[in-house]
C-alpha cells in the first residue's frame, strides 16, 4: 500500500471527516472509497496520435432516409395523413 498526502478545501475535509465519524471509518477509507467510485467515470484514454472517428451507427435500414433532399417535407406530409 502506498502512503501519500492530499490537499483539499476545508469544506471537503470536514465532510469527509463527518462521513468517517458517522460510519465508523478512517478518513483514509473514505478517500479510498471515493476514488474507487470515480474511477469507472474516467476510462483509460486512447493513445495519443490516434485520430478520433465518429462511431458508425447501424440501424439496419435498407436505404438512407436522408438521401432524398426533400426528406423533411415527406416526413411532415406523412405526419399529417
């Protein structure tokens, strides 16, 4: 296990101490649990240099509904039928 120092605003420290006291944990345990909860929110990023591409979405359509330049008009006509 590694030992480290962390700086935090007073209000954050007081809240963390309150949680530790009320739930009978050490401050270190509160911090560890908080970090464990946030890790899934920040997945590992891709390596630098890789060009990001828009993900392709497959809707299993037989034809592109937006290929026709008048698609908006046709959509509105269908809604009024």
